């Protein structure tokens, strides 16, 4: 019934279309502003993380060790304690074996989700 009325009254269709486009424009502007804020926060966090990692690395030189922080493609942070004289890795957190286990678990979960969907 409502569709019949709107089809007979083009003015109501025009008003609806105009409202829809205004709402869509407001939504897009809000989404753009949220993305800008998210990017600003992310940049600030990255700068703070870089500075903290640099300071931690500098402080570790007293013990002839160096802290190395790596952010992998999967956004995992890997910490390595390296002997500065021999460049040998003394300790890695998480260990290589734990990283491999984690990757395998993610593959299994991904396969399960793909089959489920």
C-alpha cells in the first residue's frame, strides 16, 4: 500500500531520495572523521612504541646486550636479547617454536572457518 502511494506521488519519492542522500553524506563524513582520528592515534602510538623500544635498547647496552624488537606481518611483537660482542641471540620471546605453533594453529582455524562458511 505504501509503495503504491509513493509511486503515485513523485514528490514523496524526491523527498525520500534527497533525505537518503543527505543521510549518506553525513555518514560518509562521520566515517572520514573517524578514520582520520584513528590514523592520528595510530601514528602517536607508533611514535611512542618506537621511542620506548629505542630507550630499552639503549639501557641494555650496559650489560653488553641489545634488545631488538620486531613487529611481524601478523602484528606480533618479537623481542630478542642479543649479545653485542658476538651478535648471538641469547633469548627470543616468543621462541621460534612457539611462533611456528601459533602459525599452524592459525592455519587450522582458517581452514575450519573456510569450511564452515
